[in-house]
C-alpha cells in the first residue's frame, strides 16, 4: 500500500514539474508561442507570435517591442536586438 502511495506521489510530482516547465504545453499548442522570423541590419528582429488553444497571443509590449501587424494566425512584433523571447507569455 505504501509503495502505491509513493508511486502516485512521484507521478504527480513529475507531472507538476513538466507542466511548470511549459515546453510541453507550448509544443502541444496549448499556450502561445513566438519565434524570430527576420533579423534586420540594425540587429532588431521581427517576431511572429501565435495564439495557443488555452490563451491568446503573447504580448511582447512589456519587453520593449511594438506591434507591427496582425494576421488571422500571427501577430508580428518589432523587437530590439538581443531580446530573449523564449519565455514570452501573456
């Protein structure tokens, strides 16, 4: 009985760690994600953000980016050089 409880606790803990990391949710398309689509000569970047199934598109305005345009699938952002978008979230 104790082995079963410990095994279930370990599984729940592992699931919590995987969900907290966020990569699995982004890969499954449940949360929004962004990727750099073009780098300009002044090192600024054009970033495309896609909405997830559980939330909308990530908002990069608090990271110094400005919205360039919106299509039905993506929102494009102009971002300064060297911006880390890997943890972009709403």
